[in-house]
């Protein structure tokens, strides 16, 4: 210690000096030592470390002919500490700033100019995208109508396929088993005892007992053995009104899985380490965001999982058409007639058989060149009345008597004359997937019969509520009408399947037949 005249003198051995904080009034002791600058010890507050460090730094500023009081040394030390911290922060910014700037920029979307003879199907094949994704990216309401010279934004394969990812919201519940304690559970799930206590409002002792259900927080210290949540995906990435949605769950554990999408209870199929299900998007579903809700139980651990995944339904751009019905058939528009038949047909479509009878893409129900006379989803009015319904299938123009072919193997569940739909046949392809054929002039199958792909089920006609010979081809998934042409381009259940050649959507040629 220095005297007023600047000379140093040692502190007497055993003598204690106390400094008091003006705020806390807590003391720390400078224990005497034989050295001029004794070591600093403290009792409680860790902030005295800073004070003692500042004092030490300040002491080192003494130069010949100058002296500083202990208070001055502390203030000078604080100043130097602040300067050092500022320099460290500046160096950190200089070191890490280039790493931020070096990130890859967002790639510009690819733009393609339509050439003569191009179709959206051929363009999708060329770039590995999908018709639906290109149509949605370019706000094309009728995918069949594109013009040479038109410039199209081409979505990437990743945007078109929407691979499975972690669900946006996931929770796990674990029922405590005999012998399990919080430390072991915390390690297993990659979390901390404190986090488990807070999540479940446990007391400080953290006592648990068999059967107690614990909410498991998300991992904060994952390791190789930490249980992971399943990956969840909804395809196609651009889901249009009237599409079939493919739901995929990839899990490392065996699951009992259930869920719902747009109000439909999903039936999951286990297939080589994944679980998948299908659902139909109603053509009247409002565009916007929706949630896929999933619940699962891990068979080995007994843990219960709840997951939510968001997806978006995009407007398909269906048109509106007024159907003119002849006077002799206007009685078929009566509400009691249409409702009775609707109930009967819905019952035939309602079953969910366990066996999948299809493989690959579906074929077309008519041989030769297709003529679409009324597209799926078209909003409809009759005889100038209000728009009260939509077209639930694809109308294909053909002459009376042309054979109607089964697009895929199926079991006949309905084959009879109906008032509105005329002579009708419905095929069950398994797992809630059906096709229907209306307005036939002749039925060539019977209920319970299994028909193969390409076999004749009837002949084109003009029966029922129809304005001319044609085939109404309908497809339903879980009793929701969907666009059957999607199934001629996309392989279900695989969401990453390549579009198969030769299955392009036929061009529309004329207004609705009925």
C-alpha cells in the first residue's frame, strides 16, 4: 500500500481492512500478506470479482511519481474492462460477419417459354415437376390451355413433391414405469431434470411414481439414443381443390397411428418403414391453410404422440356452366329424386376394404382419343337457375355403344339402372378408392364380380340426366369426389413417383353433356 508521499509500505500481518459497497453494504476482506499487493478473497457476491479485478488492473497503472487511491484504481479498472469488452465484441462481429454474408442466395425460379406442341404434362416431365405445381405457380385456371411464347415459372422438384419433414407441432406423453426416475428420463429424452419439473409442475424433489403421465419437453441436448418424432408429409406440394392428398409418416418406431384431414378419418397402411394414407380434397373446399391432425402410440415405449402438420389448398379455377335439360327429363331435377339417389350412391362408395387392388397409374376408361366435354369441378346451374352444384367427374364424349373399360382392377359394388345417373357401375379398388361410370346404354358386369384393368364393364349411352351420348367417369377417395385424371398421372401411394408417359390429361372440346 502507498502512503500519501508515494512510498510503499507493507500491510501489517494479521491486520484486516474492510471495504463496503454503498448499495449492498456487504463486505469483502483483503487478507493481509507479506506482498505489497495482497490476494483478494470474497464471501458471497460474485460481482466483487469484477470489483477486485478492476482494482488489480487499476493498481497496475501506478507509474513513477504518481499514486492513485483504491477508489481511483477501481474506477480506472472498470474503464479498462469496459474497453476490453467492447474490443472483444468488435472483433467477434468482424470474424462472424463474413460467414453471414457468405450464405447462398435464394435461387431464382426457372422460367420456360412454351414451344409449339408443348403441353403442361410434357413440360412437367421435362423439368421433373408436376402439372398441378406449374398451374398453381402461374395461376393457370385451365391446365389444358397454354400458348406458344407464354412464359411459365417452373417450381422445383422439392416444391412440387413436399418431402416429409418434422411436424410443425409435436407433443410426447410418457407414462412412468416402475424403477424410472427423473434423471434417467431426462437423459433418455435429451432434456434436463429442471425442464421436466417445470413442464409437469413437479415439486423440488421431483418425485414420480409408476403410471404418472409426464409431458416430455422438446430435446435440448439430443444424443444418438434420443427418441425422435416421426417425419410427416402431405403431397402433392401444391394441393388443388379436387386433388387426392397423400399423407406419409416416417418413423423409427412401430406405431399405432390415426389421424384426420379435412374432416376425413385416415386409414394408415404400414409399408417398408413408413405409414401412408389417402384423402380427398373436396372441389368446394375453400382455398387456404389447414391442419393435418395425427395421434400415435409407440408400441415399445408406450409413449403417446400428438402431431400437427400444416398444408395449403389452392384454388383450381373451375368454370361455371349452365346445363339445358330437355322438358321430358326435367323431372329428374326434383329434390326428392336426387336426394334418394344420392343416399344410395354414397352408401355404395362408403366402404373401406382392407385390400389394395391397384398398382401404378390408372388407365383411361375409353380407348382411342379422349374428348373431354365437361371437366371435373365445373360449377353448374340448370336451365338458367342458380349455381347449386358442381360436376363430380369427367365427361368424355363418345358414340353410343363404345366399350367402357375398367381403368384398374376392382370389385363391382353397384351395377343397376338409376334415375339420375342412368345405367351405373361402381368399382371398389380397395382402401376407400372407387370409380363410377354413369349414363351407360348397357351394363356388362354384376355385383361381386372382380374385373381386371382394361376389361369391359358396359357401353357408352345417354341414360338418366344426360344431354347426349357420353361417359361420366367419377372417382372417389373416402367418399369425396376427386379428379380421376390425377390418378392417370401420379402413382399412389408413392409421393415421389415419376409421372408416367402416355397419360396426359385429354383436351376439353365442348360444353357439358350432363
